[in-house]
């Protein structure tokens, strides 16, 4: 009897050990082009196995080869977005904000917000925090006021912080107050030379006043789109002007006031990597700069890697991109923005992805006149208490839901990289040869190791046909089917 109990005990240990070492199952969430699945968890069970078929090239996942740490993913909370949210009933707004920023099964877990310092072009009207009558000045900023933001942006931010207190917040100005500008206009013009110091204090005052309200600004960009003077609001900077402002005014001002808010430069398109690199070659300015922000309305995402290669000591951020689709469309073009903006930005060293903009109404309002964006659709469309979700919502959701701040990008095979495989010798069974395979058929993808010790792999099928995606991890293999034009996010334990 004692021997029987001992045998049973050993058998249980063996079974337990086998269970612990058994290949991991994969959880999958998919959005299909035909909208039949919209960021939907799939019911089919996928397992890693020892068997390997050489018919399909593998996406090899290597958690030991790590790249940048992730700060988060989200949208710009414009004044217009906040205006629509505040017009909703309190109950419906709370439900929506929990869906956007919560961590539940039905939530998408947005972890990064961009605010405008003063108005952007997606406000109902233009304003700054220091608006004066014609001819007046206020170099002591005695009339500085967050009054307009207190009506919409700040109440919404406070609700968001109740849901996700650790959310990162970036803030960007579209223009300085009119009285500080050379053209006395909210559109275009430059910052007056004698206003560099007071404008630095304006940034400092904004950060301090927001902090008093419990809103901590993690980073500021010096100017949204410093080479675009056609927007309303807007303000032009040459790179050497921005460098001068940072090294002699903004940087020392934040330091003097013991503010740890990061300073980011550029905040414009990937067609001009020379702009941030020119500023960073100024060592006195560079010491205050955390990194560079990029948009991608023009240029190539690879430009962010050029800046990273030239200055690996400075961070890269993706700070804005608008996405639109036709309302009531029977299809959703999810694969293009995921491949370009999620996989593309993060493969080129960005620590985040922020899209533009969180919310608008069915007419893409509000926006300013004479340069305000008339086609800027929100990630969500709000019509009273009614909410619909657009392509930007699902684009961000495919990563924000699963890859939390503190996660790390890791190696995964790309289409331009060869891989090694084994094949059996034709004359001698059980003797193997090595070969090199071109991986041009590997679909666009990106992988992460999360703070919860999970691996997250995002794949975009940019072909018209269903493709077999083969994943290699720790010597085991799994195959998943992904329809043409679809995006899949795959998760398993590390």
C-alpha cells in the first residue's frame, strides 16, 4: 500500500511537471476588414507545439533582444473633444471614459493623452491663457488664467485621472498669446524677441497651475508644427530660434522652478529629421531636451530611426496623426494605419503613439475658421449621448489594451531579414542540413514583453488573401490564420 501511494505521488509530480512545461496557449484578438470582428477576442484555441512545417516562414520572437521602453498609447484630448464629452449626461460620459481608459475586458486602456496649451484648431474658437486687449502687455502674467479649460478639458481630465491616475500627459502650444507675437495674430507670425522670457514663464505657469489641480504634465513640446503657419492657431519657429529658446529660457525656467516636465522638440513631420538634429547639436540646448516628437503627414517613418541612430541618448515620440474613414462604411481599413502608425512608429524607436483626435461630432466639428481642420474625424463620434467608434479607436485599441506603459519592444522577424531552417538530407534519413530562407512573405509585425510577463505580437495582413502566420517562440511553433486586410493581436505568457 505504501509503495502504491509512493507511485501515485510520483505520478502526480510527473503530471504536474509536464503540465507546467506544456506549450503555452495563445489568446487572440482580431479586427477583420469586413467588420465582422472589431477588436474581438477569438474563441479558437491556439497552442505552441514542437512540430515545425517549413512551408511558411516563421516570425521568430526573441524576448532577450529588447529595444525601447513604452510610455503609452492614446489620443489628443482637444478642447472640442472635451466639449462634446461635457455635453453628454454624467452617466453616459462615465461609461464612455471607463471604456476608453479602463482596464476591464471591454475597455481599450488608453494610457497617453495630449493636451493643447491654449486652443488648437479643434476648438470652437481661439484663445490663450493670457488674452489681453489690443495694445496691452502682461510681462508678469498677472492675468494668466485657465478659465476656458476649467469648463471642459480640466473636468474631463479629472474624471480620466480617477480611472487611470498614472496616465501620461503631453501638452503642446499651437500659438503664444497674440500680444507676444510679431504679427499680433493667432495665425502665423513669430514670438517677439523680447517675449522669450515671459513665454518660458507662461509654460512654467501652465505646468504649475495644472499641477495644483492634480494634473501632472509629463512632457511639453515647444511648438506644434513649427513649420506650418497656415493653421489657426499657429506660430513659426526656425530650429535655431527653438534652440535659443530652450537653452536660455525654457530649460533654465523649468529647472529654476524644480519642474521635471520633459522638453520635446520639433513635433512635426518625418520629412525633416534635420530640424531636431540641428537643435540637438547645440550642446547647451541639448542638455535640457528629452527627445523629439514626430507626425507623419509627410515623410518616411524611418527618419525617426535616423534621429535615433545619430542621437541614441535622446528619446523618440510619435505625437500626432489624423485617421479618417467614411461613416457607415461596410468595411474598415484597419491594416494600413496599424502597419504604418503602430508597427511603423514603434519599429522606428518611438516610445508612444498618439493619434489625432479623441472625439468630434458627425460633422467633424468643432474647428476654428481660416485654417482649422474641417476633416478631422474623432476616434469616436459623439452625437449627444450616442457614440460610434471609428478606425482610429480600433487602431489604438489593438495595442493600448494589451501593451501597458513600462512594456518593452522585443525582437521579431521582419520581411527584410533572412532566417535559418533545417531540412532532411535526401540520401540519409535523420541527417539534417541548414538553409537560409528569404522572409519576404513575413507579414508586418511587432512584439513586446509586458510588465505582466506576457508576450504581445501584433500582425497586419496587408494582402487580399487569408495568410498563415507561423510564430516561433522558445523552439516551439504555432500557426494562426489571418484574413486579408485584417489585424491580429496575439498574447501568451512569457
